[in-house]
């Protein structure tokens, strides 16, 4: 390979958003490329069986390429596909799923078009800002925090909460966290928003038990903030929340409404970040479950019971399983508030002993595991 700037044809995108091209038989991953375009690149990394390149010039742009609207796009690690039109992103993501199933997993099933019911921007109901000297998001492929004053993925209200904490830190009332030295205090600022009320729950994750009263007061005074919660995480870890949660002002939960069901979500419970898509998900699960009213349904990794409680009205019995005590307590409270009496929730690890779950003889099993996926053993048990 020469030091010249080769011209490459981008075949397709790979997970993570890089474009894949070939140069004299070598795979080249091209950053911020779009599928089906011709680019001149600079090789920035060489490995035995692949190389990484950056675009110097787009010679023939992909029909999917657009100018990214966010001023932080590129350095910010939050987004990978803003240089592709929204409709193009839906196609690219479908192809990635198809590729993962067929080429990697050797599973040959039809992959449908993405059922999209999302707003294009400002759709997230939760954002986690890392806090260091700055507050924002990690730079791409780094743990250095980039100050990001506005983000198009979440409601503009979240930027105001971020600014409030940034101003308090600038006044020196508390300190951001230094990940390298495991020093300083405030590690993350998490903001969650309820729909349709638009009220916000703020979680401040600290290394120590201390959190300056002035920080709490300033956050609590920010418009639409109804609760401030502290999560204490003293460990040297990538996990964001710590084991201890301390409510400081207001109630340590909020309510989200999905398909007319109002659901309590505690600070530490999982909830789908895109409400429009959560409704699509519920409808799809309902469709695929093909309920007749006689089924026993097992909802593995049930969180606050969203899918269980939507299905409960159409089947005989639902049992939801989650290992997070706060989520199970939310699920149980949601069941009670909705007056549903054919759902129950158990706090346990899905992967532990299955005797009780097998004894339920479920007709339908829902699996919505965390991002790392479902262990093979669990899949075998379900099968
Ligand atoms: C992607 S969320 C799904 C939640 C729910 N289905 C929903 O849509 O709101 C995954 C859930 O799995 C739970 N979880 C992760 N690992 C688990 C395990 N080994 N056993 C039981 N629950 C687990 C998490 O607490 C989280 O609530």
C-alpha cells in the first residue's frame, strides 16, 4: 500500500457506521462514509488483515448522503449516521440487521422494513451526560468529554439542565469526575422526561456521598424539573449508576404513557428511550403473540412491565421476570394502578434455575434482553 491517497468505492456500511471498501484485496473501514459512493481516503491505521481510513474528498457522493445538521457531528461520539438521510438510515439499519442474521448468524429469515413511528429529532426521553471538566458526550472512540451545549436527539429542556449544572461547576461549588485518577465527584448527569407531561427527573451520579446543596437547589429550580435524585457510585467502573440511590427532592420516579397505559418508571429502572417506537414494539409483540385469550405468557427481562401489561388484556396470564428490584416494584405498582389481575412479576435472574418457569408451561415467551443479548443456555431452555 502506498502513502498516496487511494480512491475507494464504498460497498456498504458495517455496525458502528464505518463504510466498507476493498483495496487490493484488503478490507478498508472508512470513517463517516455512506454506502455506494466513491471517495478519496487517507489510511490512518494498518493492521494485518484490514485498514482504517478517513475521507479526504467525496468524489461521487452516495444518494443517501446529506449535510449533518449538528455542529458537534464528527467529534461527538453520540451519533454515527447523521451524514445519511433519515430514510437512508432506516434502509442502512435494516441491511445491518439482515447482515448480522444471514452473513454472521447464518439465520435465513426475512427482515422487514423498519416500522417507523419516531420523530426524526428530539425523540429521546432520557440522556446520560458524562461529567468531567466539561459536561456533554464522549468524543468518538474516546473517554474524553466534549462540551455539548445542544443535542438534537433529546428535548431542548435537557440542554437547560445541563447548562445549570455546568454553571454550578464553573462557580466551583462541586467538581466533575476525573476518570483517569478516579478523583473528583460528579460522574454523570442523567435526565429523564415524562410524556405527555414534560416533567423531568434528574439523577446526579457521584463518586462520593457528598453532593453540594447548591447543585441540588439549582437543578431543582430549573423549569420542569420535579425531582432530583443522587446515585452514589464509588467504584472504578464503566457502569453508570451506583448501588445506592438517594432521593433529594420530589419523588424518585416519573410516569410514561404507552398505548394509554400510564407506567411508573423509577430512577434506576430501564425504560424504552423512544416512546413512538415503544408503541410500535408493543403492537408488534401483540401481533406476533397471536393471542386468543387462553395463553400463558412469559415476559423475560420485563422491566417496568410495559409489554406484560399491554398483553395482559388479551391473554389468560402473564408472568414478568426482571432482576432489577426497582423495575419489579414499578411493574407490580403499575399492575395495581391499572387494575390488572392476571399479571405477576418476579424479581430474579432469567439465567438462574428454570424449574419454576418451566412449570408455568408458557405458550408465548417474550425475550427483550439488554444489549449484550441472551445467553445461548437461556435460548436453549426457551426452545
Ligand atoms: C432492554 S430492557 C427490556 C425491558 C422491557 N421489556 C421494556 O421494553 O420496557 C432489559 C431488562 O432486562 C433486565 N435484565 C438484565 N439482565 C437480566 C437478567 N440476567 N435477568 C433478569 N433481568 C435482567 C434489566 O434490568 C432490564 O430491565
